């Protein structure tokens, strides 16, 4: 009976403050607690009664209805604002989302710091690689001046010695080509002229021209024979590169062959010279006679000794070239390392660009999440109006208003229908203006009060 008395008293309430106070009391008192359905029914009846009363006061005017609905919406807002527990429950999903977003921001900030540290590390790596490149460039320029500084077993200044030796070798080679072309032509093809002096018979300035004029066999022989001696000199150098007994034996044999070749040329020439001056009593020319002739030894030493000099100069140049090769090899090695480091810089710069792009994306994500957190905070700070509930109670108010029109206004049926239609239009306009729709089951309307 006591519970029934409370309900009857609730039906007679005319203002929102009394209703909210009683509703709170009923919800807080376990011994007098009403079910949610009973509270909704009681509240609906209250709004219906208020609508009926306001309709009576305003004779069902649509214009008055529009103003009254605004007051009803304000009343509903105040009621919802006073229901703290209900507001907390409605806002709970937004609070949970806000907490999740705050956790997400913390994770994003950690990721942002890590990405910034990664970019700093990449910059440091790029600077370190650039420093290495500058060091390598300095070493490339400094290597010829002081190879020992870089633990390279090469002689400083080898380049100048190399070029001086190369110039000397070039002129000695010209001498050997001239000498062997002339002596080989004189020894094997030329007929000596008794009226010419000995030197002109031995060293014919037109030997090359005359030999080719006489035919390709003579021309090819006198042209190619200097290369035989050059080849022998090259072989002697190559054998000298290997320091062992057999190499020395081979070098000795090559020198002996070269000496023998020069001796043959000298013998042939000296034989022709001897024939020009011999008499009937002169003995036949042989080695014993050749060994006593100064021209014989002069031809040998003019060829063989200069050939030995050529070989020594060639060997010296090759050694100098080897010294230059050591330095050049180290320079080439450093140039290759520079290219490798430059490729490394390119790779690091690409990684940096990717990291910067990821950092910008993280910053954008943080900004979006912070914006959502601020939006959620505005929702939490505002009064949340359950749309479906407001439509429910506003429609009850509207029914009360229309009930008065139908029951208490004594006007024609047509006038009644027009008046009700205008009131319904005012009601729909109001619901649209406050964002309340019957099909928005879970939608809410936010108003910052």
C-alpha cells in the first residue's frame, strides 16, 4: 500500500524538480525501488498531463505549442542533467573510449620518440660515412707524397724516376732499332762497296728503305729482327722476377744467345769487310782472324752492350712501374671504397626519408587521436540527451495537447483536423530542430549547458 501511495503522489507532480527529486529518492531507497518500466510509465503520464494542461492554457494554438515544446525540451534537459548516475552510465562508453585513446596516444608518443631517435642515428651514420669519404679523398692525394705513412712499401717520388727512365728507354730503343736494322741488312743482304768507307758499309742509313725496295722478305726481316732482341730483353726481365737458380740459368742462357746473335752479325759483316781488302796471299777468314779485328768487337759491343743497358733501364722502369702500381692500387682501392660509402649514404638517406614519412604519419595520428580525445571530453562535459527517450516523452506531451483539442475545444471537425495538423507540423519541426528522430534508436543529442 505504501508503494501505491508513492505512485499516486508521483502522478500528481507538475514540475520537473519535484519529479526528479522523487525519482532520485525512489531509486536510492531499496525498500521503495520502482522498476525502470514503472518509472518510464510514470514519467510518460506526467508529460501527458503537462501537455494536456498547457494545451488548455493556450487553447491548442500551434504557435504556443512550438514555444511550449522548447520549454519541454529544456525541462527534459534539466531532468537528464540532474540524473547524474544515468549521465555517467550513458557517458561510460565515451569515457572508456577516451581512456583507450589516451593509452593509444602514450603508445604513439613512445613510437614517435623511437622514430626521432632512429632519424638522429641515421644522421649520425651519414655524417660518419661522409667523414670517412673525406679521409679517403685526402689519403688518395697524400699517398704519392708519403706512402710509408699508410704502410705501403713503395718509394716516394717513383713517378719522376719512372718518366725519366721511360724517356731514356725510348731513345735507347730507337738506337737499337736503327742499329739492328742496319747491321742485319749489312750482314745478310748488302753487297759492300770497296769505294765506301767501313762505317758506311756497316751502318747503311738507307738500309730500311733499300730492304723494302728489294722485296717484302728483306724488308720484313730487317724490320722484325729488332723485336727479337727486345723480346729477349723482356724474357730476361721476367725471369729476373723469380729469384731462384733456374731463373738465373735461363737469364744466363738468354744473355749468351743474345751475345751469340750479335757475334754472328759481327762475323758476317767483318767477313765482307775482310773480302774487300784480302789478297791472294791472305788466309781464309775464320774466327781466329775475327777475334783479332777491332771492327768485330766494335760491332758486338755497339749492339750487345747497349742491349744490356736497355735491359737494365727496362728492368728499372718495370720496378718503378711496380712501385707506381702499389700506390695506384691503393688509390683505386680507396676510390672503390668511396663508391661503396656513397652507395651506403644513398641507402641511409632513403631509410631516413622512409623514417621521416613514418614520423609524419605518427604525428598526424597523434593529432587525430588528441582531437578525438578533446571531442570525447566535450561529450563527457556536456549533457547527453537520449534521443529515443525524448521522442517518447515529447510525443506524450503532444498527445496530451491533442487530447485537449479533441476533448475540450468545441469547434467544427474540419477546424479540429486543421488545428491538429498544424500542431503536428509544429511538433515535427521542433523534433527536427533538436535532432530527435524516432528511427534513431541509439543516437544521442549533445547540448553543452
